[in-house]
């Protein structure tokens, strides 16, 4: 692995890939680090689509108004305006990168409706939108020579005098029993690490969504806010094991009903837009019914079956595997942790308060989402602000002489720039350590779901903060080493480190929730 880049992107979803591609097109040395496989990210799971303001049936003002309304008007208006006005350019970028969107007989992009939108403005690629975007961007990135390093777990951002200049990491592909901490220097570091849904017992997020980027940024001195605004998607397929299968917002946009076991519509006269109400309102309403023992279902038997199967082939197939029929069955749904609306504070160009450190995508708090995200704005945010991050980095490179100070390296560099941890040689990471992490993670997921989830109580928030602090103390007392026992793998050590990250993020969320005394958007407190 190289140990010096113009730009290092941590994360390989839509935001990270967009940033990297736009940088590499200007012949800069760019690398992407990701802790799992390249396509193992939330982008790959996105079904519904991406917002685009196109044609005469919509307007920037309407999209901006919808976004502000969903976010309870605490959004950053400049960020929302930027998102909307640059949406067409974002779609052009994706099409030029090989994404094929659904089009009509006249080659016009087809748009659909989703919850809390006042117009049809969701662009899609069947119901594989995220997966198709991810594949196309990865292919483009590889073609233009971006360096990809999968199974690389970043442990720390290197910062000196308020300047971020590199990272330390563990290479999981190194199968030796003695783990080495290595380093890479870079003129610009971009956090594109995604979300934190794995903190909750029920989530739509992949296993990699453990909030690592929030911890990295917080430890480096970056400002973080709005952590209390965790969005819960209203309609995940009911199940016992996360991630739960997401039942896209577009299903309700096409006319799907939310019903009880007698097939009676539940929210027709109870919520502002019935099935198409904002996610926070709908998730809270469904959860309140669920905790009283009532079951909620999606129903589509009033819609054209062939059209449904053509529009949602992936969902149709996945339901069939579970012995459910999209066209006829009562499909049981529950809310699940889905998206972080806050995060690492950035300006409109992704710059944090730490020099040369950027954040983009779900890990970032651009101000776009406010207290609740509007459906399908997330993929758009990744492209719009990923493009802006890249342009900002390029502008700075062209106007600033930027060299890396050799004094920035940590002690004991090896000849190739790697850094070996020598003070923990005799501390062995064992199977017992792993089992403790598994137990603590499960407990954390339970209490976050129960106490810091869809509906919150001030006294339970304080109880949770106390318990999380206790778990953090227990973790930090354990001097886990980088010498592995024969029964554990490097990935087991990462699981342990992820769990500590999750505890620290849980503390930030809970503290933010305690600080906001009144309900707003995703933060519903009694």
C-alpha cells in the first residue's frame, strides 16, 4: 500500500466514490479505504431512488419547501437550496458514470412519488437504484485508476496544530497473529463512512454502519451536532435479525396502503398525508400501535399486479423467498433505524473545522436534513456535496503549496512508513475478549432501541447515559492488545474496536437527546 496521497477517502458509498472520481479526473493521486468489501455500504441497499428536479411538473422552490417542511424548518436553507439547484447536474454525473435510469418510450427519465413530496421527482433504476449506482461508480473509479483498499480499518485521524495530515489503520488482509498499526499521509482526508444504524436492535443498515466516522472526527476535534435526530424508516419487513429488509417508500408512492389485520386502512384520517406522511410522523404512529400489540401491514391487492412486479422486481423476489406475495399478501411492517440526520458539521464544501478534514454523505451534517430527512434526498446529497468537496480540494491544491511535514509521523516509523505498536506486545486479544464485546454490543442495541429510539422519555435517557458510561469504562479498563490468540481473527479485533466506537457514538446521541427538551422531527420525547 502507498503511504502518501493527494486525497484519501474513507468509505466507498455514493458520497466517497463521487468525491474520488471528481478528484481523479483532475489527475490527482486518490485512494479509497473501506473496512469491508468495496460495495458493502448503505448505498447498495437503497431501493427507491434519487431526487431530481426535472421538467415543468416540478420546481426548485417546491422541492426546497418539501425538504424544509420535512426537516421541521431547522435545516440550513443555503444547503437545501444548493442540494435542489444542483440536482440535475448530479443526475448528469451519474448517467455519465454509467447509471441507467428508467425511461419512457420517448427516452425521458421516469419520475415517481414518495412520502412528503409534493411532486413526482424520484428518479429510479428499477428497485435496484442504489445497487446500480454503486456498481457504475465503482466501475468508473477503477477505470480511471483510483486506488481501492478494502478490509482496511482506520483507527485514528492524525492531527497536529489543528491540521489533519493522515490516518492510522489496520490491514485486515494481513493474516499474521501480530497486528501492526500502519499509517498513510494525505493532503486531504475525506470522511465518507456512512451511518450508525447498527447501534439499534432493529435497523435497515448493513453491518458496517457502526458510526466509526463520528468517533474519528470527534477524537480529532471536529464539531458534531444534531445527533439526536435518528430517522426510523416506517416500513421495514418485520423480522428478528437485522438488517431488516427495507420496503421502499416508493411502494407507498405507487399507491400501497397501510392496514390492520382486517385490511382496513389505518392512517387515512389520522395523519396529514396518510401513507405518504413524513417518515418521522409515520414511524412514530406505527410504533405507538405496535407497542400496544397491534400489527401493521402493507397491502397492494388493489393495484395492478403486473405493473408492481415490473416496477419492483427485487422486492417481489425477496418477498417470494419469504413466502409472501407482493400483489396479494398482508406484508407485516415495523419501523427500523435508518438514517443519521446530524453528524460532523461542515460548510457547503464539506470542510470541517479541522483543516484538511472533510466529511460527506450520511456522516456529515451539512444542514440539509434538519430534524428529519425527506425521502430520497440522501443519495442526492452524496453526489451534490461529494462533487463540491472534490472541487474545494482541487481549488485549494491549485492555490496552496501543501507539503507534508515529516515531523507529523508518529514514533517508530518502519522503512515503508508503517507504524508498529510496541507497547502492547505482551497483551493478547482472546476469544473471551470477543465474547465480552458481543454481549456488550447486544445490550447496547437493546437499550438504544428501547430508550433512545422512536419514542423517548427523559428519565430513561439519563439511565441510558449512565449505563453507556459504565460500559465504556469497562471497555477502556481492558487493555486489548494487537497480538491475537490462535482462536481469533483480525476481524474479531475489529468487531471489538467497532463496539467501543458504537458505545462512544451512543453517548453522543443520548447526550444530544437529553439536551433537546422538546419533541422535534425524529426526536420524539415524552
